[in-house]
C-alpha cells in the first residue's frame, strides 16, 4: 500500500470538474484507490464519494493506493492535486 498526503490548493476546492477527473484518472488503474479526510474514507473511483468530501482550499487529504500499479496511480493523482487540478497557473 502506498499513501500520499496532498493539500487541495486551488481556490474552488474539489468541485464537479476536478472530482470527475479524479475518478476518471483513478479508473484507468487497476489498484484500489481511497481518499481519507478527517477519518472519513471514501472510494476514490466513485464520483458520489469524491463529491461528498466537500474538500475546500487548504483541506489535507490522504490518498491511499493498493495494487499492482499503485506507484503510477499515486504519481498521476498526486501530481493532479499539485497542479491545482490544472485550473490555476
């Protein structure tokens, strides 16, 4: 299992577009993917779960990856958070 801690950096937080992209990216990998916030653990491949996080700017999340391609998935998804969901430059 691989765990990455990320911070939501964009001003709007995780709204519909980045939530959908997170799920789309995660679904490309075979590993299991969970997002943890304040003890609440959701399936990162579920749009409903990701939206329920209501993660605003500054929220700290743990991304958990477990499976054969966990390193690639972790790099891809953690990078997406780092790039502010490709919304702000």
